[in-house]
C-alpha cells in the first residue's frame, strides 16, 4: 500500500489546506468555504425526523463502514438536521456547515449522496471529528452511473460483492450491471431448471496464462459457484440500501455454453459439451427454435421478481451464426417469419424477449450487436464497440448507455510497466478514463438526450480474485464517477492531487488494493532532430523533479544491432531492461496517408522507436488501425542505403486483430516489390529483401483481410491492423 508519509509529502507539494481544496469526489457543482471548523468530540447526533427510518439505518451503517463514525438519533439538540426540498433538480442536495450541519435534499438517494459527501469532508484529529465550515451544492449530470461485474469467468462471494457495492456507493455510482451467465459458468439458481447450477455452475478446467500463449495449458482444478435466490435477494437489498440498482444480465443467444452444458437440447445440435474453460467466442449458442425461446422466458420468469430494476440485460453480443446457418429449425423460423438472414433471425429472437419483458413491465437492454438485423421497438442499447452503436440507436430514438472499450474497459492495462498484472490487452490509463465524455462531440443535442450515461466494465477472464478486481477498478472508477456526475470537471492534475491527498488514504484505510500506476515515473522516447532517439526518465506525478535523458541512440549508419539498456533497480521504473533494435530508420519521420485509430494512436514514433511490443499485447506499444488498409511514408533526413525491410504486425483473432495479408513497397516513389500471403496469413513478421538502393523516402502500403472469417470472434466485421516496428536494414 502507498505509505502515508509519501501521501503527506505530496500534500505539502500541492500546499493546499482543506479549507481551500474540495476533498469531495466526484467534484460537486458548488464548494464554498468560510472561516472556522465544526468539531464534534463524539458521535454525530442527527435529527431523524427529517428522513425515513430506512435512510436513518443506511446512514448509520454506512458511516460506521466508511469512516468508523457513530451516528446517533437525538432530536432534542442534534448536530445534523435534514430538510426535504421540492421543485429542484433530480437527486440534488446541499450541505451547509456552520454552527450546525444542515442537509437539504430532493430524494432519499440525494440525501444519501449528501451524507457520503459529508463523510468525505470529515477529518479525524485527536479523536475528534473536524469539518470545514462550508457550503456544498450538487446534483448528478447523468442518470446511469454504473459499474459492470462479470462473475461468470471468475466467481465472487456475496461478501465480496457487498464490498464492491460499498465502494461504488462512496463514489455515487447508482447501477451495478451484474453479468451472471456466460460460457464459463452459470451463477444463478433457477428452481425449474436445477441443472443450470448443478452442472452449468462448474467447470473442470481453467485456462492458464493468456489466451494467445502457445501452447495453451490449463488448471485442472474444478472451479465454480453460484448464488441462491435468497442470496440474490440479499445482494439486491444491500445495494438498494445504498441507492444502487442491480441490473441482471442473462446472456442470449450467444455466450451460452454453460447453460447448454446443462440442457444441450436447447442448442442447434443437441450435442452434450462441458462448461468451457477457455476464454473466447464459441459457435454453440441457443437455437432460435420455439423451445429455446420458451426455456429462456421460463428463466426470466424466475429472475424478474428478484430484481426490482426497470432494466434486464439480455446480452446479445458475439453470437456466431455458424450453427444457425446449418440448423433446419433455425432456417424454418427464418422462412416462417419472412426473415432475410441470420442477422434478422437474431433480431427476431431479441424481439421475442423484448415483447416478453415489456409485458412483464420491464425494459430490455443489450450490447450494441442487437442493432444488427433491426432494433427491437423498446430496446435500450449498451454501446461497447466504440460510440457508433450508441449514435445509431439514439438517432432511431432509443436510449443508450455508453461504455466504449477505448475508455470504459477496466480489464485493460492501466500502466506501462512490466510489473502490471496480466490483462486481456488494451491500454486504458487513468487520464484517458478521466477524459471520457459519454456524448461524442458530433452528436446532435436531440440525439444526446437519449444518452442515459455510461459505465465501466470489468470482465474477469484475467481477474481471478478480489485483490486484483480492486486493483483494476480503483482509482479508474473514481475518474469515471467524476466524469458521469460532475458537469464541470477539475483539470486532470488537480483531480490527481485531490485523489492522492484525500482518497488514496481512504482506500488504504479500507485495505483496497488500488493501483498506483498513474503515479509511477515512466520512460519516454522522443525523436532526435537528425534521426535516432532519446529515452527520458519522466518524474513521478506530484513531484518537482525534471525529466532527464537516460540514453541517446543514433540511427544505425551501417549494420543493425541490438542494444540492451539496464534501468537501475531502485528507480521504480519498469521495465527494468529495455531492448532497442538500432536500425537505419530509428527516429525517422513518418507521414500517414491513412492515420491510426484515435483509440490506439500512440504516436508515429511507435513504428521507429526500436522497441518491439510485448506479448500479450498492450495497447500503449502498438499503432492500431480500424481499417483493412494502412498507407504511410518513412522520410529520412539524408539518403540511406537499404537492403532489407522488416514489418512487425500483430495477430490476435480473439481481439479482432489479424495479421497483414499484402504489402506494397515503393522506394523514392518507384515500386520495388509487393507480396501476397496464401490464404489467411497469421505471420506477424513480413521480411522484404531488395536490391541495394540509396533512398530518401519509402512508401509502404499494408492491407489486411476485408472481413473477419466466419467462426472467428467478430465474424463479418472489418478486422483491426496493428503495427509495431518497421525495421530498415
């Protein structure tokens, strides 16, 4: 854990007292201080006449958990009074701390939010509770402020889920999206279908290392678990007391292997298979026949009474159509309903669930794939593959929850160091989460009205326990909560200052295993003017240190060589060893005709910095292109001799990334060679030998697959092209 001494020094650096700096996160709309402090030498005495008994109980229990503060009802001479407001913004509140504390609120939820803010204002000094005299006024910007928790890939106990909820409540999240079923485990008791938990909740093996690691190895320990319906009620009640709505997700028609292991008759083939121990996407999904639809409606009939939430999530993502195309019963459904193809069959499937849920007084929400084949009339879309699905749904008059992978996937890496725990891939650091806006700039005001909010997603393939779950969640969740709550955000450096000074000590007190990746010093590579690179040590955030040059490496004049740099062990820099390929294009200028995607644009120097991306891949080490063609020029200060070109690409179908298929090379604007791979290339290295030539410019065009093949994750979509080093020898 981060040492309190270190936090104190950072606090001195920023030189701001509690009377000047607002410690509350998410940042409130108004925070005004006056001189003086409000001090209590014992418990906080509240007048409960202004709030409901349930709210009184929630305030007492939560205060004891969060700050070990005793709250006692005391009508005669209370320290805290409550006042109900009318005709104000939804869930708005104010806190006035003078000789007494007055909380004014518009709803029970807003009263709880006010109390959480009050807990963030208190300081413990010599056994006394000390509050700054101040005025706070606040309200949320977005209605849906959520975190998603996948308990299928790895299971979390009810006590762990409660702890997850407690931390959510402290940062004013109001929605827990609970991912209860998937290929790797069914976690929910259904009394009509007991095999769902007797069989579907347990797998005989679990993948070790990363999905892309070859050869694959498995932990053969039986793994699983599930929640009884009574435990579900307990969690829902516990969350409700903290004004968090639990939205259940029952995956359909895809990600169904655990359910089909228990009841294979609802698949297309009827073939019995075990619960899957490998991550990924699988061809065996729920058949679109009537029996399967009625089975899932039976399941939902038991689910709905346990969740008072308006929404029920039905998944709808990553459902390969391979089995449906070969299934006579699915083809019969297509014919009988006048559907054009399997995409419209999925729309028909989702539509049946939409009608069923609407009849039960619920609303359907699903991942953005439910747009394919036509969107069901009452559906809400959760947009994860970027903003596009959300924009399309809003344009059609459907509500939207944004959670693009570029900003909201907390299973991605958050630090550049080799000491980061294994993750699925991608790179989503704290500052990127903080910069997130659920409403894209190009969205019209009318369409923006359909954006309910956003959420952070925690997929747990590579999150096996609570300690790692907390590490991946915090402090990124605090950045997201601020984005969703606060209409006006602090500059990032001030947010980081508040986080370090007030919230890291709180997380430490709660024994939360939060990440400090955002504070670590880093190595930064920059170009030299005439070719070559500089590697600088960047100082840790919150210090007065200046960057210093760690190494300068010129471009190779003749022979390419490998250079290994050692970073001193005590510096907290990672990685400890840096391998540099010193080749002729090191630090050369790059001009793109087709630029990288903003999601994975780490600067053109990425292609010529001499450093190869690690496997499993991290999003900060590559350039990613969301098109199947890349075009760019490498430009040299002075002409150089070229004999060989090496192009490093990435092949990871599970992430929709496919290796390059063709290339075209032009030297000084004249063609010198091209190549075509046979079939679907999976070769990550393209080596091109050419006749010794003197060049000042190299034009490179790289082309990938036009479409992801059937049976592969993301089938039918345009794959990504990822490039790393372009070596010129």
